[in-house]
């Protein structure tokens, strides 16, 4: 499912050809996010991640990465209102010995033009299970993760065409860097590109992708 931050998008009014032409596969690896490392061995500072002081702790004891989330940034293109949404990808993984489990969520915050056409805020969630492995692209990372994803389609409030396009089971491979200040970096194991930044504590790793605009 490397279905995370990518240029996916397109209309819910013409989801046939438009979706096929403008959305990449459900799990393409994204272009390097601002601040992503030029090489797998680089270790960018997670400045975009809310600090423990800036966000209330979640049930895991880690900061809530949804606190203070920036939305309303995707209303128009070159002065023209276009249906779309603010897009974020979240993940939380628990590593216990050689086993790993957790979830990932793609979260969309609809703009006014998309709402006017019947769209709305929604999420698609995946359940993850797998194992801890050696890191691949990021040699400075602490470990890798080999995971299988299962979409929880019944929990999603997204429109049916969007769920059919994106909510599918896939195999994932990540590299994880645990930093001494409690922050964490998660990379795609295939390319070494940065997927998201977050925090870690007592075997739990959370991350959030950089903000993207998705146009429908």
C-alpha cells in the first residue's frame, strides 16, 4: 500500500476516466517531502512535527499529531476554486520483540468547492500486522518493518468510488529511525524517501506525512 502521500486525486463526479488518469496507483511512493533526505543515510530534523509541549498526549503517551492540524490550505488553484482537500497520512505502530502491529489512516479535509459537489471530510483506515526486519535503504535506521495491510472499509465515510480506488490490501516495507530526543523518522524501505515524522516511546512509533493538496 505504499498508498501514502502521493499525487492522488480527482473528481467524484467523473471518477471513471479522471480517477484513472490522474491518480497514481493506490500506493505510489511520494516525491520527497520538503526536508526529506537527499540520501537514505541523511537524518533530517523533524521540525514539522508538533512537539510534546505543543500537543496533548494521546492514549499511547505520545503527542497527538492531529492537534493544531493545518487545514483550509487547498481552496483554489491560480485563483480558481477547485474541488479538493487537505491531505495527511498518519500511522501508529507497536513493535514487540520481532512482531509489529498498528494502523494507518489517510485523512482528507474537504474544501468548499468539493463540499458543494457532494464531497466531505473523511478517512480511510488500514490495519497493519507484520514483523521487525533489518533496514534496507536507510542504513542509519534502527530497524525495518515488513507489514501487511487490511483496509477497514466499513469504518470509512468516504464516497464509494474513492474507497474502491484506494482501500485495498497491500504489502508495505518501511525503515524506522528512533532519535534520542524522542522523535522518529519513517522512510520507504524501497527508495529511502521520507514518509513521515513523529515520535516514539516504549516500542510505539507514530508518524504524520507532510501536508498535501488533493484535487478532485
